[in-house]
C-alpha cells in the first residue's frame, strides 16, 4: 500500500514538474522546443514510479498543459506529444524493471525510450497532419524528432541518469535503515 501511495505522490510531483518546467523557457519558445522540458519529468516518472505511472503522466502532461496554458497547441502538437510522452514513460518503466540494475541499463533504457517515443510521435503526427490535410514529410520528422532536439537529448542523457542513480542510492540506503531497525 505504501509503495502505491508513494508512487501516486511522486507521479503527481512529476506531472506538476511537467507543467511548470516549460515556463523556464517561455520567453524563448524555440528554446523550449530544443530543450524539451516536459520530457524530463515524464522519463523520470517511468524510471522511478514504473510503467503505469509513466504512461499516465506522459499522456496527461501535454494535454493538461494545453488546456491550462494553451501551450502546446492542442491539435496536432499536444495530442501527438501525449502519445510520445506516454511511450517515454511506459517504455522507461518496462525496460528499467526488466534490465539488470547496472549503470549501462539506465542509458540503454533512456536511449531506447527516447527513440521509441520519437517514432511514435512521428507516426501520430503523420496521421494527425494527414487528417488536417497537411503532409507530414520526412524532413519535418527528422527536424522535430532529432535535429532541433539535440540540446534536449543531450540534457536528458546527462540529467536523467544522474537523478536515477541518486534515487537508487537513496532507495538502497532506505532499505539498509529498515533492516537495521
């Protein structure tokens, strides 16, 4: 019971961070699309809280942010991002639970999650842009998923493992304290 309560509270915190972090780049919208501030809390939620919470927080965050702050624009951006971020959170949770607890596993999980999320984003954009009568071409996909996102990808590869390693150390120390009691 305590674990699900803790995960629910942490998921709420990650959702709040996903809503707030983009405000750090609001003065320069191009910076936000390059640093990807919403992605970090969603990926962390998948690692720390698991698949279900990562998927839920990932799906809800861009949609709720669009409703509350009109950014990102609901269609097609917030909708496509909802699927992308849901994939990040879910895949991070699945892989992190399946792979052995090694530092390399954190990086493998992160890279695979980011690649799969971007592929899902591209597929959803292809469908949504097609519905609106606008072609979603390869150049749009590569620019949005990779070229423009390089600073955010680098930031994620630096920050997320650091936080996950810290959370692992904290969790290990918590279990040692409980055993000593």
